[in-house]
C-alpha cells in the first residue's frame, strides 16, 4: 500500500536519488524531466564515432554516497577508481612530477607526495606540510570560514605564490571550479579535510571508464523503473501550487500534451536558477538563490591520428592546460587517441571562438607531449558548460537552502543546497537522500506518527 504520492522535478543525480529512496520508503513516485534523458548536467553526445561527455567528471573514494548510488544502479564496476592516488603533473620542457600518496595513516600518507613533488622547493614543501596540518585542525562547518577566501587563508599561513599556483590552486580549481581567491574557505576546508587529510584512502581518484550517458542516464532510468518510479521524460513542470488542505497541484507540459498532477509532497531537484523561477510565487526566499550565480567549465576535445601519451590522466602547471584525460577507449575511438581537456573557472574562454582555442591548446599539448608535434589533429571541438556549478565564493553558504522549506511537503534537492559539500556528484546524491528523508518526516508528522530526530 502506498504511503502517498511524491512528485520529483528534475532527473539529475539529486532527483534520481530522491526518487529511488522515496520509492524505497513506500511512496508512489513520479519523476519529471524536461530533457529526453536522465542524468542532468552529466550526459554525453554523439560526434561521429565518438560518444563524448559534455564535461570530464572525476570523483574521490570519499564520495561514499555517490559510489553507493552507482552500486544501486549496477554500474560501480565502470567507475574506474584508483587503487592508490597517483596524479602526474606536467610542465612544458620538464620531466613530469608526480603526486602520489603513501600507505601510512593520515596525514603521514601525504609524505611521498610532498617529498617527490619537484615543482616546489624544499622550503615550499615544508611550508605545505605545515599548512596541511593547520587545515586539518579546521572545522568546515565554522561559519567564519565562509567569510574569507581560500587564497587569503593560504597567504596568512605564509604560502608562496608558487606553492599556491602549483599545488593548492591546482587541486582547489578542479574541486571548487574557482580560483583560490574566489573560493570559500569553508568549502576548501571541506575538500581538503574530507578528500585529502582525514583518511589515508579518501583521496584516491575515480575516472569513469564509460560515457556518462551510460553511467548516470541509462543506468538511472533502469534502476528507477525497477524501483517502481514512473519516469516522465520530455515533461516540464511549469507551475506548482500548494493546496489549502495539504499537498500540491502541478501543471505539466509533456510530450502527450499539457496535464496536471496532484501530489502529497514535491521534491524540486533542478538547478538553482530553475528552482528559483519555479518557486518564486510560493517561496519568497527563492529570490536569493540567483545570487549563487554560476561558474563555467570549458572542455576542449582533441583527436589525434596516433597515440601521443601513455598517461590516462594528468594535471598541468605553467601551461594553458589544466587537466587532461585520455578518453580514447571510453568514447569508442578505434584508432588514434582522443584527449579531453577540462578547464575550470573558464570565464575567459567561454566566449572565445573554437579556432582561437585551437590556436592556444594544440601548441600547448605539443609542449606537454612531444609526440603530439608529429601527430595530425583529426578533430578539434569544444563543449561549454556556462553554468557547470554555482559560484562557490565566500558567503555562498548563507545562500544555500536546506532540504525542508517553510511550505510543508515542499522539499529541495541539488548540489547547490546546504549539503556542506561543494557542488559535486557527492553533494548532489547527499542532497537527494536528505530530500527523501524530509519527505518521510513530513509524512510522519502529517499523519501523527513518531518523527525521528
């Protein structure tokens, strides 16, 4: 017997998590997604023989909720998680340096990374070690930390510009999609404590071995149907209104025409801009969410006629390239090599023409990979994510709402909500779980059942 009807708006990781966990709790669930597929911002498109991800996504071993969702979807074996953190760091004209962790208890597991990181002087490496210990003593939930930038905090610790650009900034830019001077110190503390400093294995990197359309979209659709969720694709909820007697009326534009639905609870699991637009008539606080703004990621895709590197993943310093990934096998390329470059906080690149970007990045790759000088570029294209994440700047924590709203039964989900995590796949999944719990608590309170703490 159903405990009530739940409408979930949005088919990304947050919405899929909320829907499947609500179904697990005995609710009748309808999920609405305006696109023709699930997966939200993590999806793939066809270009010739390639199945290309719009953006390169990685995760860490500490992303326990995200990994659990992949297990529920039956695709965890395609996650590509490293046995031990190992990231080559390239600089033009120099031998690669390597960041690798050891097997000692944290934080001693970082000793091999610092000892072998030749891009910093011995003095700078010693300074990094002291800064890491100071970071380990911070509480990411301290609201004071959200008022300053990561860059400001690092300079207070005596970090040099080189230490910031070649190490701290290298990692923070990828994790927060923002330069250190534009990053909330609270979120930086969360990234480095949970992802690097608190446990030996937490920083091991996962790089999906299959396109995101398969890892998130198709797998999510199958799992949701198996859980009994009704999935409505190409169906956009254009309005919702609370009923005076409880519950909600939804107006839906779908492929079969316009319609309506009544629900006992609603989970809005869309990006913050879409959520604000939908909920302004219902929630006055929705006006604040636009202030979260957005930060872009630009992805540069280069297909060569031959292999130019044996590295599966690398970071770069002193180069226009930030991170580069070999996606040859995962994208289905038969011959040659396909490299995907992920450029975070790419405000300056967002509006530049593809030809201009080619003039920058093809020579940059040749400087990093000498074999690329003799290779022919078969294809060069760019995918842009103007709103890849919310802007994770100082002060953003005060703008992130909790799952439960002031309207009974109206619940929020999404990596932009108050998860305590940055805008990541882990944050998205955790938000979906929090939303499902809020739905359950509302149902119990409405029916006079015991509400757990």
